[in-house]
C-alpha cells in the first residue's frame, strides 16, 4: 500500500534509488538513472502527493511499490 508522502521524501527516495537530478525548471525536477536510462519528472509543490501521482512516478522510474518502500525506509 502506498503511503502519503511529501515531495521532498519522494525526491530523497529517488536519489537513494540511484536517480540523479539532471535539470530543474520552475517547480519541476527531472531525474535520470545512469544505468537504466529511465527518466522521471517530479513536480515540487507544497503538501502531500496524491497516491495516483506517486504511482505515476513509480511507473516512470520502473520501481515496484516494495522496492520504493525499501529505499524509503533506507534498507
């Protein structure tokens, strides 16, 4: 089950998963993974990220919920 997270937590977790910020423009951050070449765009707005948006980010990153939660918890 997906938790309710802030954008900063999602960005921190993507960085732990090996993604790197390749650019930012306005409130949007673009990430790329050096090995998988996957690209992810995250919009940095205040408040909690809706679960549907988080699922879209995970799909872009090709991460399962379990993988994401493992990185989130730092394991």
